[in-house]
C-alpha cells in the first residue's frame, strides 16, 4: 500500500498525466495509500484496469511509446536511454516481487533499467518509479 501512495505522491511532484493501476495493485481509497500519498490520489488522475495487455494496447493506440522498467537481456541503462521530446511516453513499473509479467513483455516497445552498484540488484518499486519520473522530467522540461 505504501508503494502505491508513494508513487502517487511522486507523480504529483513531477506533474505526471495519469497513473494506471493494474492487476493486483491496491487502489484508492485505502487508508494506507492515503497516508503515503498525502492527498496526491486527488491531484493525480488515475484509473484501474485488470489486464496489463489491454492497457498497453490502449496506450499504443493513443500514440504512446511504452517503456518497461525491467532488467532484461535487451534493456538499456536509463542513463543511456534517449528521451525524445516529440514523443509521448508511458512507463510500465512491474510488480514488487515478480516485475513485469511475462505475457506483457513482448508488447512493450523498449526496456530501461537503473544502474545499481550494490549486491541486491533490486529497488523498491516506488523508489524506482521516482528515479524514472525524475529522469523523464529532466529530459522533457
């Protein structure tokens, strides 16, 4: 619940257009989400869709490039990823434990990952989201 609320709060800070929650992701209104979000569930537009592939199809039909944040064999480091100001981007953050589902991976346009120097090679999903939002905000300003 904290991760969802923290992601809303960070999305508010960077004026993210919309959050689409999928699958088993908890949804507002919920006391724990509200506590971490500090009201950002009211300032950031959001929706829920049970199926991630439906979301990806809809986003692509609206002209978004869909970028997955995932460690894959063809992912690019976020520091090397070229963000084109003329494009619209939708970022997919995976499940805290499982990452992005295997059935969604083939439908995603590109993958980026965050360089990590420690031994865990894993970041909390809300921390990951914050880093990615910051990188996109810097590039698109």
